[in-house]
C-alpha cells in the first residue's frame, strides 16, 4: 500500500534539488554562504560530485525522481528540500520558514508541485512557523513535531488542523535551546526512523517523555555517540525498511545499524551536508513510499 505518511517505506517518488540549481556556481556560493550560516564555503566542483553520488544511492529503490528547477527568491539552502513542505496522503502542506532567508522556498515548491501534478493541501500562515525537518511520521497515523526556533506552537496547530482526520495524534516535542536561534536544529537532528521498530537517536538532546514514548512503542534506539553527532550520525534517510543512507564518517553509528540488520549506504557529504547543516533527510522530499 502506497502512502505519503511514512518515513521508512520504500521510496517510490522523490523530489530533489540538484546542487547546480541551488548553489548555482562558485561566485554565488561566495556571496551567500556567510549570510546563511554555512560553516565554510562549499567547493562547487566537489559539491557536484558528492551530489551525483548521493542521487545514485537514493535511486537504488527505482524511485521516480523529480528535480526542482532554479527559482527566484531561493538560495543555497533550497538544496535542503525537506524543510519547505510536508507530505500527506491528501497532498502537500507548504511550510512557513523559521529562517527568514528561506521565505521564498515554499512558493517555489508549490509551483513545481502543481506543474508535476502533486496535490497541495494547504499552507502554514503567519504567525505560524513550521519547517519539514521538525516533522516525523512515527507511523501512518501518528506525527511528531518539534517545537523550537524553526517551528512554533501556532504552526503546529495549523498543521494539525490541515491534517484533520488523516491522523490520530500529533505529538509536540519541545526542542532545546542548544546553540540558539541561528543554528540548524530540527527534530530530525536527533531522530531518524529506519524501520517500524528501529530509529537512530541522539538521546542527550531528546526530551525524556518523547524518548520514553518511543520505547513504549517498542522502538529499538540506535544511540549516536557524542563524537558522531556533529558529523550527522543521527541524520539517516531510510530508503526502505532497514535500508538507509547516511553521511560517511560515522563508523560507530554505521556499525550499530548493521548489527541491527540494516543495510547502510554512505556518501561523502563535506560540501553538500556538513557545511550547510543538512544531512540526507534534509536533502530529500519523499512524495510517496510503499
């Protein structure tokens, strides 16, 4: 059965934005990276090579991949396509970004979705804020949403209203201050479902009630060690049940996943992930899973 309300099913339809359209060229990178809080300017040529390898990995499920075009009002951050929308079985909910420099991304995605025949269910309006990186389907009827600097209470309320009877529960997960408003911190910075009963987590930044809820649901937690949190060990994309893609350089997390029976595919992400704070979940907007 196909659904948009899953983080772990086999990806059948996927939206990406190639680094060529998001980063544009080295000159554009030099103009933008500081204002977007990248840790360093990505190298254009290496970024293209890394992104092409990433596309190869996410293509292994045979998914239909659709690339967003370059669009006015979007910048380097638009490579992280997950954040500007949320997928439901009745269509996309367009987000309202917590990072002001990304304000143009939801409208750009809306235009691309409508052109591709993807239904649009609604949008988050001011004063609501909501980013897709804060939204995690625990199962087809249960949604967890992080409340922090990128997504606020009104945005979560609006999402719950848009979903209607598509869900039984929307769990609000309070997020920590951590490094403050300018940092990239989403709920998916600390949890990535890999199967119905398996998730990668970084427990030191996870609220106790939420962690206990995961355990009560019978989910085995793969604990990311402190030294691998900074290299995005907790940001893992399931391309199917117990099959996942992660940034290379996290050997302990990778080994723990493999011991749990997961197939792990790695990509070098220095230019497209680590410098911009966006791992494989951030780089992808699954539209349909099976």
